[in-house]
C-alpha cells in the first residue's frame, strides 16, 4: 500500500464517520494527509504531487497498522488531530498543544504576519499584551514579528499557561515573554502599546451546538457567557470597559470575535472599529483605538 492510498483511505473513513474539522484543516483529505505523514515521521509539507512526490512510496505493513490505529483513535475519541499529534501549526510556526489549551488557530496571527497593524501602531511600540493567550501562540508570533517588543501573556487558566511555557521555551523567547495568571485584563497600571485578544466569544446557542471536537477543548476558552449572558459578549464587555486605563495614548486593541459580528455590533453599536482583512473575510477580527474605547465609555456612562 502506498502513502497516497493510506491518505485516500483515511479521508474516506473520516468522511464516513462525520468528524468535524477546523483545528488546522478544513477537509478530510488534508486531515488524513496530516495524520498519515505525522505517523510515518515525514515532514507535513512533503510533496504529494510533482516530480518529487512521495505519494507512490510503499508503506510497510507494520506502519500501515499504526496509521490505522491513529485513524481509529481520531474517529472514536473525536479529539482534534492536534491533540493526538501534540503539534499544531499557525502561520508556519510549530506549537506544542494538548488538552490543557485550545488548538491555536487565531486569525490574529495572519494580521500580525502580514503587517496589517503596522500603520496603526505607535512609533515607539514596546509593550504588548496577549490576553487569553492559551498556548502562547499569539504572544510568540508577536515577539517574532516585532523583535523590539516585550510581551506579557495572560490567561485565567494555569493549565494553559503551562502549555504556553513549553512553547515559549521551545522558541527561545523566555527573556521577552512573561506569563501572568489572571481573569481579564491586568489592572497593574501598565500601559500597553498593543493588546491582542482572542477571547471566549461563542454565544450560548452556538455553544450548545458545537461538534465533539470543539467540546474536547477547554470550555472556558470558548464560552463567552460565563457571566450569565447569551450573546457571547460577557468577557468582551468587561475588557472594553477596563482596557483604556491600561493602554498608552496611541495604543490599539486587536480583538477576534469569529462569527459573532452581529452580536458584537448589537452589544456595542456606538463603538467605532476597523475591520481587518483575513483569509476568512473582513468581519472576524477588529481593531479599536484607545480613543474609540474612551468615547464608548463616555457614551455609555
């Protein structure tokens, strides 16, 4: 049996089982290729077509059996593939991941890598806050993109911060990224130049309908209704109210809200924001200046 045969067979199994994607892949073939290549110890970017293709390379029966067991585990447990491989990739950067933190997939990583924030950042940008850091992926990418900044990575979950520590050490950024455990934005009086936040924002109806793969992730990182709301905006309400006091005069907040734009705009109709372009469209990541947040506070007080 060849590598391509294993991938195609695995993709068919995933489709037949009705598993959900969205944790690094969007379809059965790509996920099957990820699982097969990982289990065989091959680079995930190994070519499957063209003159250097490995598609027709034969696979030993013992390795075939191991691949089959991996697909069985993916289907039986409904865990995201990243929890089985303990590795996820975001914008070409590798991260360790396990069930203590959600699988990194934030669109803010695109915004950082593609330089969409450069126009908005203060000329002297030195302090960055990655709020709800999870496994630390955005903090790490921010430190890579902006080599002159120091980043504070904050999360309510001590377990998630343990995963973040693994990744920070793995990428050799322990001198520029500090970890902090806490609920909401740090109120230490620090004036950040840039705040990044991929918060819990899923509304109550959507939480109830999540596929098992998403329910395998820490609910605290997804459920935006912890204060008793239904629209997914509970954490964000607190954040927008408290953020200006922790921001420099020209600071900006970059916030991911996924598919919750309608709920966001209903909750904050007077807030002026800039919607940033991503591969998923222009309605999932927004930018708000400190001035706009202050104006919102004045309008609602």
